[in-house]
């Protein structure tokens, strides 16, 4: 069964450092998303991406965040200068259709900022 | 504002049936998802309802009433592995998912 894959599974970084979280969406999917989930809290939408550009973003997705699809397969989330409160699970998701979004999630990257 | 409400925690017995309710107030409606999430893992897709009525898939069923802003997830023949959080999420008018906080389901032998 096709799946969304994310790397690394766990990333520890020092406050102020840049991190790049990587995702390989399902190959025929056209819509890509990043979510985060702080431990014990609800899933929060960060950004959606279609046709090589951001289609929607939340208030959380400020200038410290960026997304990119550098080639035909990878979808990355960059955090330029990490803060302690960026510590969370980051989930990538993809969907084939706009009207049934995010049916498939990756296993997540646990980001710990120290 | 947009709001998804579901109980924080429920407890049920192995082999029994449990119903997890979700009510929502969102700007527009383009469907409702139920996801299962085990601790430390990604949400996994359970069901998607866009029309009123009951969708059955094995031991799991999901019901939607758009006029009432209400859905439930019904789990039958509960197994210990069903212990997890169950997340209700609504697709709003911008096709974004609005997430509930999840219901932690505890299954007891």
C-alpha cells in the first residue's frame, strides 16, 4: 500500500538552529500538507501546498517557516531559527483530491528543541 | 469561530460497543473525518462522511447529521488494540481540516 514517508523520525536541535523536515508524499498525490501536534494537544494545521505554491497557511506558519518541493518527490518544511515552543510532532500528509484532503499521513517527525 | 467538540475521555469494556460523539460549528462544511491515533503515532484514516447517514466499515461505523452539526463513531466488538485517541476533523469551506482535541478511549478487560 502506498504511504507517505517522513525523515528523520526524531530530530534534536539547539534553539536558534535551522531544521529541515523531509517528506515523500504518495506519488500520484497533488496536494500536500504539514501539521504539528504539541505533546498532549490537538493537531494543528500549518500549511497546504499545491502546484508548487502555498495555497493556505495558518497563523502558526510565520516567517520562520517555509516549504519547498525541490524535486518531483520530496516536500520539505524548514524552520529557520527554532524556538523551544517548536518542539512537537510534525506530520506531513498528502491527498489526491482537494475535496478529500489529508487522507494519508506520514508517521511524523518528533522535533525536540533544547 | 470554528469549534469541534468531543468528549475528552471514555472508558469501555472489551467486547462491548462504544459511541464517540462529535459536534461542530465551522465556516462551511465539506465533509467530516474520523482518525485513530495511538500515542506517539500519526493519525490513521478511519472514515469520511459528506452526506447524512451511516457509513459502515467492519467493526467501525460513522454517522453524520449535517443539519445538527453532529457525527458519531461507533466501535463494535471492542478489542484492547482499540485503545487510542479518536479524532474528529471537519473540512471547512476552504477545504482545510479543523481538528477536534480527540477522545481518549480506554478499553478494560
